[in-house]
């Protein structure tokens, strides 16, 4: 019985020390937070929620092609 408990203890310690895969999870969380922030930002920049993204892209295109003030 004590060998089983020692094996479980060793497995638990090695599992807690193992950091493999933690970096992937961190990157996934960063991508998720940035994606949510971009969605909120794009929705806030437009008056029309239904066609908001198309309106935003149109404004950026106009700004880049005409050289007019984009503010």
C-alpha cells in the first residue's frame, strides 16, 4: 500500500513541476483577450452594428487612398 502512495506522490510532484504546454496555454489566452478587445473596439467605432465592420473598412480605405484627414 505504501508503494502505491509513494508512486502517487511521485507522479503528483512530477506533474506539478512539468511546465510543458503551459506556454501554449498562455499564448492561447493572450490571443483570446486580444481578439475580444478587437471585437469590442470595432463595435465601438461604428454607428451601425449590423454593417459596422464594412463601414469601418470603408473608412480606413478612404483614409488610406485619399490622403484626407482621418480623424
